[in-house]
C-alpha cells in the first residue's frame, strides 16, 4: 500500500469536538499575537482581548451564515435539517463571513474603547492568519476539505465518514472504511497561511507601511493561496458559471485588499502633505477609522 498521511477516525478528543478545540486554540494564539503587536503600536493593555470579546462571536456567527448561505443543501435541501445549521462543532465556518462580520464587531469595539480600527486591524492580521492555519486542522479531524485523488507520498487518507456520529464508517470487522487517498488541501492551505503570516511580519518590520496596509496585505494575500486550494478541491460545492463560489469570493476579496492597501498609502501621503483625503479633512478621516 502507498504511504499516506493518516486521518483520525474520530472527530473528538475526549468529550470535546476537535474542530472546536482547533478554533479555540487559534483564537487564543491570535489574541496573544495581536496584543503584542498592539503594544508595539502604543495600544492599551488588554485592548485586543476587549475587542476580541466582540469580534469573535460576531465572526463565528458570520462564518456560519456564509457557510449556510453558500452550502444550503445539508440544512434546507432534501433530507436536510435546519437545526443542523446551529451545530458549528460539526464543521462549516466560512472564513470570508467570519472576517467580514467579525470586522463589524471589531469596529464597534474599537469605537467603544477609542482604539483606531486601522491600528487594530494591522496588529491583528498576522495572528488571524496563524489562527486560520490552526483552525484548518479541525478539517483534518473531520475528514473534510481534501483535493483530488493522488498516490503521492504525502497523500491524505480519507475515511468514509458518518457526519451525524462524527466518526468513520466501520466495516463488519470493526475497521474504519477508507474512502481513498487525496491531496491534503487543508495542509496546503495551513502551510500557506503560516508562510503568508511570516512574509507580512517581515515586511512590517522592514518597510514603512502606512496604517491599514498590513490589513490590505492580508486581504490581498490570502486569496492568492486560497484560490489555488479551491481549484484543487474535489468535495462537492455550489458553483457560479462553472467555478466554485469561493473562487469568485477570492477574486472580490483580492481586489478589496488591493484597494485597501492603495487607499491606506494615499491617505498616509495626503496626511503628510496636509491635503486631507479625497476632500475629507484629516480630522474627519481619523473619526471614520477610530
């Protein structure tokens, strides 16, 4: 038999769902990294934790909403159960919705605690990438998010899965039924996320980036790797014009990231010359982002 990366046959660690543990661990790491970076920017002690108290629940709700909207069949299709849409521990959080709605929660918190939203976003971005990398391992436990079949040495062994039970289907002799060996796209994405976090951290240390440009690099950089993973995946997904929905989302988010990066740079140059930003005074601009 060809060597392969094994997958768990049970989605739990003790009584706790591994997916939820990966998400929780990622949040803890993101808060720790974000606070260190916020401290370097002169932010208040405990500021990231205060903001996370708003951003995390908003993000979880947003991530679940995005997943349910883009993959409604398991919940509202034939044989689906709408109640299952609430079972986030079984997997299914769309990062796009998590970031978008989580950012709304963060913006509310920044206003509440009088912290610049751009300063927060720049401080948090690398930690969010690391959190995403850790969260992807929840997909490994759930035997999901895999690519096309492969016989490469780093192929991922996937079991035939009983989602309701949260474990592999068992044969008559009690052994877990192996569905096949596939590209470990969850691992590819996890490694890409870590690499992108390192690149952004290095750029932030070595280049004079304007407030908001680290966040722009995150928004523009992540879709570059994600779109490759999406094109490799073989699991069922809804499509638009023959492409997976997430591929289109990657394009939109990439363009948004480029726009944010350029806007932040122009805003910084304008503030240095005292011209304001697009006809808005510097004081008004600061009010919009704090």
